C-alpha cells in the first residue's frame, strides 16, 4: 500500500486501543492541520520494537501562545507510513501521513506538519525548563507503521518567545537553522537629533546629547546571534527600550548576512509595546514572517542593508 493509504490503517488500529476522532483535538494545546487526533498522551503509548525512527525535524524553533499554521518538516523510516506527534501531557496526539520518498534515501519518507498552539499555552502546565534555565515546550515525534505500531520518541525543544517582559518597546527577530540573520531598526535618536539605525555595528539609538544614561529613550540591540557563522543556536535578536521610546516612525529590517551552509532560513519579526502587539503604519499587525534563500545574502551588508519588514509609529505619551 502507498504511504497515504496505510496511515488510515494505522489510525484505525490506534483507535482500537485509545480512540481517534478529528473533533477531540479542537481544545488541545497543539493542533496539527490534516492529521487525525488520537486520544491520550503521546508519551504514554507503548513502544513497539522497530527499525523505523524519526529523523531530526527542521523549521519551527520558537513559539508563542496563539501561534497558528507554522510549518515543520522531517523524515521517518524505514518501514514507517507516518508519524505521531504531540506534547507530553496534552489530551491528544496526532497521526500524520508521510508523503513522498526522500530522493537521497528512498527508505525514508518525508512529512510536513502545519502546527498551531492554543492561546492558553502559558497556563497549560506543559512548559518545562531546560538545562539553561529557558522555558521550552518538548514536541514529541514517534514513527508509525502500517500495522499501528508506534516507535521510539524523538523530542524537539521549542523555545517560548517572551521578550516582551524585557522592556516597554521590544522589536524581536527569530529564525530557524544555523544561519546569521541580523535585526535592524531605524529609530528616532534618543536626543531628538534625527534618525539612527540600530544594528550590530551601532547597537543603540543613543544621540550625542543623551548623556551617560541608557534608559531615557534609548533602545539597545541585545546581541548579534550566530555572528559570522559562529553558531550560538540562540537564533534571536531583540532591540529593547527599557524606558519610554521616543515618538516618531520606526522602520524594521531583516538582513541575511549568511545562511552558513543552510539552504533556507525562515524568520519572524514582531514589535510589541507594554507586552501588546503593535500595529504597523498600514494598520496590520506588526508581525511578519519570511523565508530567505542564498540569494538574499548577496550584496552589501553595511548600514542601510536588509529587507524592510514593516514600519510603525510611536505617539508621544504623557503621564
């Protein structure tokens, strides 16, 4: 049987033990588009001895409550027809059919999952703390065979994006893979003397007349992640205003300095004020997703480089 038909058998066999229904997953913390919900926690389903395994998925690395439709890809096999994925402790897990054979290793099948996370993720109790003290959400993958067997688990720790707690105005860039992307924000200077580009070579909008303070109207780039392909695996940069940001227009850009051997880099950039997502100048939410290929790394990477994601305006706030 073909992979997309054998998964039906797999789900029916799973249902014989724990039950399956497309409606059970509606209130789950994780939802997977096009997959079948199976009642129970993915970590509690018994392991069957098999050669099949899930190969390291790629794509999604950072999440937040309410995130919808983000893609993750992987490989499963040999001998598998699909993949089970879910969160430890969630009320259901998901059976997803595999797709085409991998061209480099035909014994393996490719799968693509579209993941959405409940707005109640923060209160779910499913988050864990990793060895570095960061909040993570373990996403569990297990191979499925046409006979309904479930193999050993592979866990991918998804990081919880929470930069909004760092300051009043926060612009955040996150991306996938071991690439060197750079966040750039063109902002009003802290002393009102014009506009300043905040980037790795000029890490704040501090004006010449701002004095020694880094608070009054000053935004600071927190780090240059994966700089020059010295991979730190943080894959995130923030420009943070601890105090009130200066009024005016802010332009947000993303520069692909190097993909460091990766084929693509998916990225997301957003701006929040007092923890709330801002609106762009065109009225849409100040949150943009994109994908860079090697072509985006060509050209100059000095001041003014990068792709404009959006701009937004900050109004003068009075006490």
